[in-house]
């Protein structure tokens, strides 16, 4: 059952206590001639597995055009059930854009990646009609990995990228807080160790900002490898704590919040989109958090309004 909407006063009160300041949308949206052409999707990450159908219905109702799935969907809806999911997506007018290959472990200096699992992800998503597969590295930002370790990680990612390409898909590397890609230096090392033909880039503006990187600079620097972007925001208190010491926030939960309610500055990100001519998919994403006002459904509504105010057609 869809959760009830939260009134404006109640919402401001709850979130104000969470981030220390009233949550506000960006100012009124730009004029029509400044609208962005990017198609906009939404990730199902915010809902539990048992609510996938409900999540898709809510996302469709709020005019998002595409979906990013977690890896477990390939297991729960593989084989005979794939047609069931395809039919649901068709009815809701949602396109399968990306699949997180969350079961893969990519460690610097580690053994070869699980190629069979990757083929399973790729086969499922190819037949579902998807486009992108997502991986993160399994390293740690506090470890000084040797050049050989990073090159080994790069070879692992290249091998996975070739499998994706064999299925008509593209593999994207997602720099993530808590991994090598948390820092600008680490992100550069990983991308330098991979083949641009086989390993593309997924820019998550919130993870990059939390790790101290400049998302706009990364968009400009890696324009030729960028395949899609994740949009979410970073809680202001978490961002400020990370500026003092990233280790202070590693064990905290609910790092992220709805677009426009946190510390991410979206204006230079949108300027970078226009500068490099990026017209690819933007996927709105938000990690599960029990403190979300109105739950995942309430977050979708607020993110939709924020994206419209930023200039996206959703």
C-alpha cells in the first residue's frame, strides 16, 4: 500500500531535525529554452525487495522514464519470470537502463573476477532490453595500493567490460565513498588502469562530493567516458563532518538526502552538462533510510519537484 503523503509543515519539521536546517527546493525552474534534454530515471534502491512492483508503479506515476535495478533482480526475475518483469515495465512505460552488479567483488591484486556471474547479469539485462551494467571497486581509500595492484584491478574491470560488450551492453565504473574511487586521486588511478573502450564512467554527484571531489570537473575531464549520472544529495551535517575527517562518517547511516536538501551544488554540474554536451541518462538515486519523511514514496515526490526545478523534463 502506498504510504500517505506528509504535510508540508510536518515534513519541514522532521527533516529540519535531521539535517539541522529546513529542506528547501531549488528556486523556481528555468525558462523553457534552458530546459535540459536528458532523460531521467529512478533507482529502485530505496525500497525493499518485497516492494519492487510498488516501487515501479510509484516511479512511473511520477513521470520518470527509466529504471536502475539492483543485482538481485536478475536472480528473482531470471528465467521464466523475466517476461513478467518485461510486461510490467512495458505497461508502466519504464525503460530498463542500468543494473548494479552488486554480487561482484573487485579487489586490487585479487583473483580474476567472477566471469560466470557477470555473464549471468549481462545475459539477463540484454534480454530485458537494458543498456548499462554498473560495478564499483572493492578497495579501501586508506590503503596505499601499489601500481601493480591497481593495474590488476584494471585488468579485472577490462575483462568484465568485454563480457558486457559481447552482450551489447556497456560497463560503467561507479566511484563510491569508502572505495579507492572515493578520492579524486583514486578515481584517476582506476580509470588510468582501464581501457576506455571497455570501462566507462558513472558519475554519482553525491558520492563524489562526499569524498571531496568536484563532480563538475570530473564530468568535464572524462566527458568521453561518461555514460550516465546519479543524482542525489549529501546531508549537510555529514558533508561537514567528512571535511574534517572522512573516517568520522564511515559508520554513520543515512549519508544522503533528497536533491536540493543537502550540500551538493548542482549549478556547476548542470553547467558542465551543457559545456560538454552531455545528453545521456540521469538516474535519481537515494539509499534506504528510515528517517525519510513519508518513506521512499515521499522522497520520489520531492525528488521529482527538485528535478523539475533544476530544468529536467520529468
